[in-house]
C-alpha cells in the first residue's frame, strides 16, 4: 500500500517580525489538501480571513494584484517560495505528514 502525504494548512498566532504582518485574529483553520485547485480556494479564504484585498497582499509581497489573482485561480503556478511567503503574510503555516491508515471497521 502506498501512502500519499497530506498537507495541512493552519492559521497561527505567531507574531511576525515584519511590522506590516499580523496574525489572523483568533481564527483557526485546519485544511487537508488533496488537489491543486483546493490550494487556490485556501489562498483566497486565508487572504479574506486576514482582511486583505488582493492589491494589499500584492503590495506586501512586492508583486502585482493580477499575479495574486492568477495564483488564486491557477495555484499550480505558485512556486514553493511564493507559497511560503503567502503563508507568512497570512499567518499560516504548512505542515506535511504521512497519511494515517484508515481505521479498521469493527463488526457488530
């Protein structure tokens, strides 16, 4: 049996050293990611939870607003470096772990 890794994304309460960045309040999110399209939805919801319009997130990243839009719509185009930068700005972190084996069904 081959186990594929799960990716978990969680908002954190870690305060960044950068003055522009603040954590996403008391909102905690835990999301299992199985497809690239889910990443786009996660980026968009994380940005909204942080109260950041695309233009402001783009300014903080030093890229264009259209690039943020493209990342949300086409997450397969996001590099690991960009992804980690986005997560840092949104107060999120990436956790990769092995998929747990499915529990064995008990017969009655």
